[in-house]
């Protein structure tokens, strides 16, 4: 008996029921296997779809050489908000560049361009989504300094044009007069050509140069060598004149006044004045500052003098009390002293010389007269130049009271016998005192009445008390007390006398 035949559309009439069932079973088996596979594999929800992470190194930048460049990868994204890690790499830089990145694993690292040219950097951003990179190009160019070749006749403000602090913003090509207000902003570098100078005049001229601790103003030579330009002459009496955080270097190529060289000169006849704070006067031929008698140091604080061929500063007696204890004058100058011209202590108030934290001595040139009260603090040292003399006049007095450990010293600039003339007291004031002091190497020439002495008390009722003081190295007497003058009765026993050429004490009767 033949099998029963069924007709199903789409199948051959010869297809049997068994064949149909077999096909259906195989199809169901495939479907079931697929379902099992699908239900056994769960998608990880922490894996973002491809393309969700995008590094962005920021826009290309054009900068000046010396500028600090801030890169910015903050626009990098992960649309799944996964935490990002950053890594910046310097791919390309100018051949002579030595730059390195600061904090290259942050989204805003920095570097300071140091050469003209292109700096190419790559940012790699990684997250759980993967890794993405981007590049940015920084082009550094050098700005050219502006020339200053004309007098300042209108209000002028000089700005920090070139960010590299080693390059000049301006070059003064010829000597100029400042006849109006000149302001100089922090960070400005002014370079002076060979043998040029700047005169700040008293017919409306003034100078305001205020830098900061991290953006100093620099007044230097085009070539950074000693004695390249002349310096600055200040004739202006304006109380607005000020230098703060200013460096003055490489001056002194020619005399700035009479036979004297200095980086900054204050005229006396015009009563020039200036405030000086946190300034440096260095590597100048001659003095750092010369204040002529009549010039005024309005303020003076925390200034430094180094590498000048003469002393750091030369000034008159009136300005000495303005010098603060914190300023330093011992930075390898030709003479590490505060040098004082032949001048006078004067006025109605007692004048105090405090001395300096670094123990810089005062050095007195020539004739020094005291016409007011003059007090020296313990530890002060006065060095006297050849044949210099101190005269305590009738309207003045001297108080020099040291301590056992901090004596007040009067001595020669050269520590050789009979180098300077000595101290002569005409004053009748009972305050005149030498105590816990040293007076040495005077008596170079007659100080009074043909007498040589370290100390002379001369004139009717002139008086001085001298105790616990060492008096030595005189070219004549240790102490001379003239007829009509007086000293303490224990003068000969209350003091120490050594190596004086004549009698230690001569008292005229």
C-alpha cells in the first residue's frame, strides 16, 4: 500500500509527512539553541558604546618667548560621564629649547616657552571607555624692544611689553631728559646704550618706578657689563619720586657729577628727593648711590648693594639716620662701608645712628662736625679716612655708650697708628660720653694747640666723661684735656691705654 500523499502549498507533492515533521523539529532546535545563548550572555552596563570618549587639547595658541603657556584639556568628554585621566606629552619643540611640562597629568599643565618656534603637544585622555588623543600647536615669537630716543615731555607710562624678564622692553638709544611724569610698570626692563644717561629734571620731571617682588623693574646696560651706561641723575624735588623693587646695574661708564661715578645721583642744589625700597644696586662702576648734601632720601628700606667698585652708597650726614638696619652694604663692593662726605650733624633734635644688622661700618671722609645731639647705638663702628676729624661743637653733644659685649668703635680706615686726626670736644654739655668704647689710630696731625691726640677736650668748661674705653695707637697723647676743660676724675684709671706715642693722658693745669 502506498503512503498517503498530502499537498501543502510551496512543497513538492512528493514530500511526505515524516519529512515535514523532521524539518520542523530541526528548525525548533535551532531556535531554542539561539534563545539559550541569548539568555546566557548579559550586556555589561559599564562599557560605553564606541565613540563616547573624545580628547580635546584646546585651541592653538600664539605667544611671546618667555610667556608661561597654560594648556587646557578641560573640553575633553566622555558621554558616559566616566572619570578621565590626562597625560600630556611634548611631541615637538625648537632645537635649543629646554622646556618641560609642569603637572603633565592634569587637564591644565603649564610650560614656559624659551625659544622662538613651534611647540607641539599631545593630550591622551583615558577612561573606562577607552583612550582618545588630540594635539595642539603653540607658536612662540619674539617681540622687538621699542627705542626711546627723545626727551619725555608728556605724561608717559612704560608697560611690560615682552614677557621674558631677560629681554628689554625698551632701549634708550641716547641721553634723555625727563621733563614730565614717567611711570614704569612692574616687570619692565629698560636697557641703556653705551654712555647714555637719564636726567630727571626739576621742571616738572618725576619718576615713579614700582615693581613687585616677582616682577622687578630693571635698569641695565644693553650689554650686561660693568660701566656700560652712565646712570640716572635726579634733580627733581617731587615727593612722588619712588623706586620700589628696582634693579639698577651696569652703570658708571662716565662721571655723573664732578669726578664721581654712581648709578643714581641725587642733586643737592635742587633738593632732589626719592623713596627707595627693596632695590638692588649692583655691578656698577663707582658708587651705587651718591646723595649730594641737600639731596633727600625720603624713605630707605631693605635695599641691597653688591659688586660696586666703590662703596654701595656715598651720602651726607643728614641722610644717614634714614638708612635702615636691614639694608645690606657688604655684597662684595670695593669698600663694604656706608661712606659719609665731609658734612655736619645739625638740627634741633637728637640724631641717632643705629648701625646695621650686618655690622657694616660707617666711614667718614674729611671734616665732620657735630652741631646737634648725636647718639651712637651699641655695636656701631666708625672708620675714619686719612686725617679725618670729628668736632663736637658748642651747640652739639656726643653720646657713645656701648656695652661690654657691643662696644662703640672709632678707628682708622687703615688700622695703623696715627692714621686720622681724632675727636675734639668743644661742647660743655653734660651728656658728652664715651663709655664701653674704643678709640684707636688717631693723632695723625695736630688736633688743637699743636697737640696730637686720639681725644681732645678743649675750651672753657668743655667737658666729657670717658669710662671703660680702650684708647690706643695715637700719634701723640691718648687724651688731651686743655686748660679750662674737664673730664671725669678717674680718667686715667677707668680706661685702658695702649701704644700711644706720648703720654696716655695730658691734663693742662
